[in-house]
């Protein structure tokens, strides 16, 4: 199993970086293959809204995005870590999620994966943590499951001096590995949204994507590959 930690902190040895590495270390000790993505080292440009990803399944911008996307796609578990700026995730993480964007949402990119969020803040991490998890797990065809989250109010301290926070990060890494290993379903997570998706949104979106498959062939092909849509009649014939 593979677990990837995405670190959006601008500091190589910052609070979020240290917490994420503790979680990854615990995940590795529990049997996972782990990888770290330190976003400040990656050149990820802004999305240009060209729609190429919907047609071709890849982004035409020549930067590090596709490499990062590939790591996330292969992973069964993803940890997203960011400092909170004015109770918001920072720009680096939001930019990555923007680049994943509509293609990820339409094809349930995070569907079936286990997610965790780590947010550090001077005072309250709650608002940013809620946004991180909502941005990442939002989908229609298949949901992601949340193994847990960790918000740390620093109050001027560094997490290296906060043993309880470090242990919570390690526990989060261990829990994610156990969730992946056992296939824990978390049946009550996002229950209302899932019911609405099943009754209304999923049939509407499936029909729309099928009807417009020539405009967004990569989306249609990916959903067929995952088994969320049936192949078109001409595709079966060929």
C-alpha cells in the first residue's frame, strides 16, 4: 500500500512538515510505502482553464504537476498538510487542488482513497482544516474516506516541543494504514451528501457526461474504466 504526504508549508523544517513526516514515519513502520511531496520544491503553475485535461486526460502545462498527480493517483492514502493563513489553507495547497480541479471532481480522483488533513495555526486551525477535507473529498461517483484529521493551535510554540501533537500525528499515520488494510468503510461519513448524490446528482451527471462525451472524452473514458459509466454503443461495437 502507498501513502503520500503533501506538505504545503513554506518551511522545510516547519511545524506542518514535521507533523506530516511523523505521520508518514508511523505509516511506514506500520507497513506502508510512503512518499513525501514538499510543494515549495515543486513548480506548479496556475490552471489556465483551457479544458485540455477534460479532453486529453493530462495537462499541457510543462511543470511538475503531472508528476505530483501521478503520485497521488497511485496512493491509497493521502495526507494533506497546510498552515492556516487567515483561517484558510495556504495558496500552494489550494493551487494544487485547483490544478486537479474539474477533472478530479468529475472522475472521483480521490474516490476510494483514504484522506487525512493536518493543519497548523497560530490560534484556530478548525476553519482551514474543514476546507481542506471538503475540497479534497468532494465528488459524486465515489467518495473518499477520511481516516482523521489533526489541527494544532501553536500559540507561539514549535511542535517539536509539543509531544502530544507529535503522537497524534503518528497515531493518524497508523490509523490510515489500518484503514487501508482493513478497508474500513466509515458508513456515516457525509451520509446526507451521499444520499443526495445517489438519488439526484449521480444520475444527472452520468447522463450529462455521456451526452457530452465528445467534448470531454477523457472524463468519459476514465469513468468507464472505473466502472461508473457504461461504454457507449459505438465503443462496445468497436
